[in-house]
C-alpha cells in the first residue's frame, strides 16, 4: 500500500488510519523506511520540528498495595528501590523550580499507591497551587484511581492534566494485575471527560500483548481523546514479575511509535520510559516523530542524563526550548528557594 498517500490523507483531514493499515505498519519489512518517512511527514505537518521537555518527580515511592507485574513499587516486587511517604511541599516545589530552569514545559508529579488519602490530597494540592502561582509550568499529576471529588479538587488547584495509563489491552490485563481492573482505569479517564479535564494516557508495550491487541488498545484510547499519549516500553526490572520478559526489538519499538503517530497525528506523542533501554541508537529516529520526552530519570529507573538528551536534540536541530508567554506568572528569584 501507499503510505505516503495515507500520510497525505491524514494531513488533509480526509480520513484516519484503519486497523488493517495499522497491522501493515507493525508487520512491515522491506517497505519500512518509506512508512517511517510517511510518519515523519505527519509529524512535521502538525507539529513542525519541535519537541517539549517534561520532568517527572516521584513524590511518593513504593509502599503500594497493587500487584502490577511490571512495577518495582508493587507489593509483589522485591526490587531494590527507595521507599518513602509523600514528600513535603518545599521539596516538590524545589524540584518544579529546577524543572523550569532546565527548560521544561511540563512538570509531572507521580505518587505510588491506589489513590491518595484526604490528607495527602490536600498536601499535593498545596504544592501545586504554590507552583502554579510562581512558575509558568504546566502540571501533570499521576495519583492512581482518582475519585471525582479528587479530580475536581486538583482541577481547582490548577492541574492541567491527570495521567492515567490504560497500560495493556483489556484481554491481557489479568496477566498484568489482579488488584484492579482495566475497567477501573478506563472509568477514571471517562471521569476526566465528564469534568472537561485533560488526560495524559498511554500504555506499556512488551507485556505479552499481540499486535492486534495493541492496535485495539490504541484505537480505544483514541476515542477517549487524551491530550498526551506516553508510549512506554517494558523495562524488565530485577525483582518484578516481568524481570525476564524480553519481547521487544529496537525496530519494533520504532514501528510502534510510527504507528502511534498515524493514530494520534495531532496529539502530543511521547517516547517515554524504556526508550533508552530498547531503542538504543534508534532513539534519534524516535525523537524526530514524537513531541515530548522525559528529561532525566523515571519513577524508579534511570534514564539518559540531561546532557545526553540535549545533545541528541541539538544534533538533530530539534527546537526544544520553551517559549515564554507574555502573560506568564512572574518567576521568583532563585535565591528564594
């Protein structure tokens, strides 16, 4: 099939990629680089040669009652990680300030566990309000299976979007976790739609899903109209249930990202956790067709250094520097931290 024609169709708003075309992307061999070129055409049409930087903070680590097989913070994990309760407001604020100084557009705050207690909810809300008052950063918050009350509270505090990943296809979910369900995750995203709050929602590839299941998941996620879609690749962390799972190749990861570019042409697409581990030298190709990345480390695993990531962006001449808005809040002097 002609993937250049597909890209033109998407760019001109005259149709979306079909499931059959999606499967052709993942199964591609001799025609692969033509498909990649078509994905690059879509990226440049909607987003130009730009990429934004996100910084992720693990504000509460470990101590989780969930049994997610991929996660080092899970109750069934024996991974050697640091565990701590919710960090104080000043620590969260300082991390946000450093994210701003590193040219980040979005500061992402994550907490372990099923959901926050009321006390934790108000503490996180206090930190967010302080950040939003002083810094021109967007806030993305990941706090588990949120209630409608919590979502409305965080919206009031100034949260720009909530992160809640679908993680894996519905018919694969019981192999991943049993303490909560795919339906619960989807219901959280549907609540965000109810209150007109943006969602950051993606999934983790490489956990035993078939190509057909992955495509079905992506299409279902598209119907939920997320603001941002982080694509994670399973990191087989020692001590977790999936420590010996190795199903991905660098080229397969790149094909998945190209497919997601076709499925989410106007949505912020992020090459997220595992990009360093799986993509290796192909990271440069991934950065050219996506819209954002996490700068530095992830929740419990390390990423490339800031200098390594910036060097890649500079080499590719990608525009990654934050554009200051004329109506932004006044940034506090550094010495006040």
